[in-house]
């Protein structure tokens, strides 16, 4: 894959492909993923378009989130 899509996180030190990541804005969901062993690729700061306020963006590799996403969806009810 083209190297221009790879980033090295200043937060985690991990190198990742942006197109292989999912962005999670829900902090409870991000905590859940981390508690279930999903490695955090990066943590970024963005701005909510709706409220024009800062927000945290948690990046995880999609392939690493499958099991945790199923558990999250079951826990939500």
C-alpha cells in the first residue's frame, strides 16, 4: 500500500494506515474497546461540526475491533 496513507502516532508511537482505521467519537465505546484489548492506534483532537466544540477522536484498526464491536452492540441492548 502507498506509504502516503501511513501515519505515526505521536501519542501511541504506532504506525498505522488511515484507511484501515475506524474513528470512534464515543468515549465510553473507546474505553470499552481498550478494556477488551483493542490496541489504540492514535488519539486526535477534532471539532464537532454540529456544536463547534473540541472532541477526542480515537482511532482503532477496523480488523481489531470486530469482537469488541459485537460485545459493545450486545451491551447497548
